[in-house]
C-alpha cells in the first residue's frame, strides 16, 4: 500500500529527511521528562482535581500508550510517505517504556502502596493483569535497545526479541479498553489505530516478499 506521490511531495519529503538527518535523537530523552514533571507539579498544586494520584496515574499511562503507538507508526509512515523517522524509534521506544514504568510506579507506590494488595489487584483485575503482562514484554525490549545487545545476540535474534513490541502494544490497548468501564470511544479509537498499523506492517512485508 502506498500513497501516490507527486514530484513536489517527494521533494518536500526529501527536504524534511535531509533536515532530520542533522537533528540528533538525544533531545527526546530530555523532552520526555517534562510531561511527568508537569503532572507532578499539577498534582502538588491542586491542578489534577480531587484525586491527583489517579489523575496522574491515568495521564502518564495514556502518554505511554501514545508514545508506543507513535513508535509503531514510524515504519508504516516511511513506507507510505517516504518520511524517515527510523533514527528516533529507539529513543521513542525507551521513552515509552519509561512512561509505562512510571505509570506502574505511581499505581504501586502512591495508589495501592501495599505489596500484598498489588498482587491481589494483578490477579483479580483483568485490566491490571494484561497491563502488567504488557510491561513484562517491554522489559527485554528496553534492556536490549542498544548496539551492544545487537552485536551480542546477533541482528536476527535481536529482531525476534523486538517483535514483542506488537503483543505488548496490543495488550496496552486492551488494558486501556478494560480500564475505561463500558465501551467508550477513546480507547476503541486507540485499539483501532494499533490494529491498523499492524495490518499495514503485515501487508507491506507480504508485498516485499511477493516482489
């Protein structure tokens, strides 16, 4: 699947790609600290309503899902438009993991607090069960998101490990749906986007194999 590109559009994409080659990925890590810091400030100053812990927990969790979906969209975006953001994918993936870990930390430390209650919630509440499973799947991705790991395990094994991204993001979408009791449009919209991006990736791989 591919958009029809005009000569003017291709020139614009080439210009943007040329500019992006000069822009490093490391500022993403610095920028990533700002939203959680803002939520913390809002929570401490009464800007998150009557239950600031829950509000912060949910806001950071949604932010995590948004970043992970953006990471998933990078390859389809390149295939469809030619816009190349691949150099930022690792940084975005690590930021997404950071937000998931922070979401989990807020839930554990500030909300539930007692370890015994944490285990009860994981076992008894399906949305927490799938959310925790998504986090577990993301751990090996975060640990191996470096050049040393690629050299150590080899590119083929490394790619197989990072295919865990797909079930992890699907579980994240399911976690969001179950978290919002009843069928609400926002989490369904995110899940539809995740499925669409995965379908695009599969379709593109099949097209390449058939070519």
